[in-house]
C-alpha cells in the first residue's frame, strides 16, 4: 500500500532538508512525496531534487509548482494528485521523529475499518517551552481532538467527506474533522491512536499560531456551519479568546514564563 506525503512549501530552503530526510529515512519505502510549491523564489525545489537524486529516489518525488490560494488550496492540489491509498501532510518545517513511522502506520491500516490514524507531537517552542502534546480526544465543541500533522487518512475518506474548504485559511483541519464527525459520529470506531513516542516534531510559528485570533474566529464559523454551535462550544470559544488575550498581555509585560508554566502543566 502506497503512502502519499504532501508538503506545501514557499521559500522553505532553510527547513526543507530535515523534512525530506525524515521521509527518506523511513524503513517503509513504498511512498511518494508530493511537494506543492507556491512559486518559491529561493532554492527550495532545487534542494528537494538534489536530495532525492543523491539518494537515487527521484522517482518518489513529485513537484507541483504554481500559484496557490492558501494552505487549503495547496493541500487539495496534493490530495488530488496523490496516487497512494494513504495520505499524510507534513509541513516543510516539521519532520518525522522516527524511521519506522510509516511501518507503524501501515500496520494499523491492515484493518479495513480504520479510516485514519493519529499520534503525538513533540512541539518545539523556544519562547513558551517545548513539550509532548498528546491529542485532546475531546468533543469538537471543546477543541480540536487530534494533532493534524500526525493524521493519515485513507484517500477514500477524502472522497467521501470532501477536500479542505478553501474559505478557511488557518482552521481548515478543524473543519475537516467536524465534517468527519457529522458523517460518522463515533470517530473512535474508524480511527487508531498511536500512543507511543511522538510521531512528528513540530516547530512553533506556523500560520495558525501566528494568526491565532483569526483561527479562533474561524473555528466559530466552522462549528456554526456544521451545527455544533452549542453552549459548550460558545464557552470554549470565549475561553480561548480570553486565554489568547492574556497571553498577549503577558508578552507585553515580559511575563512569558507564566505562559510557559501553564503550558507545562497542561501538557504534562
């Protein structure tokens, strides 16, 4: 069974090497790597071609280089082009933490009832502290239940529920999970959780983190459009806004260590 990994890029020459190497190091080599590049002006694509060529695996690399209209659009281009039955998304500044991640993933998909798998993240943040983030596994009304960078979906699941909604710029993964929830209700039945070492190492500073307030507002729109906007959803929404504003205040006052302590307790 082939795995398709989609990596959106734009001027990613500083980070792309580690991302690619973590894919090439996998012990399971029936994969394709689809890089969807938004017309980078640096050496991103040349670096990718050189690394794959030097490893005699250029046939595993596909490149789509054209103007896109946001992250959702880039995701969708990669999914539409994917030849594999299993699809994962790995951003250019993230990487897989172990060389046998694909082997573990494939073993779970031997069960035809499993439509997606997910796992833990090592979240690297020099400002607020590095920690291991396990999925919250909560109701969508409360928060995002899964760590999207660790999610691998059968392509048939995308066919059934649709691709990413391009009107969402930062919370498109949450919308996808909400649509999955509407379709299947009990997502535990169709998923598997790889509760071991972190699957993906993720660096702080991604688009959704840099635009956190906009992302939070998008989650409200998503909950409303998917008929999940209830008392619990409203409470969680306003609490997230309050926490974000408190964090911004602490930043201005030079009290980042308080946020670091709170996050350490939250993810311990």
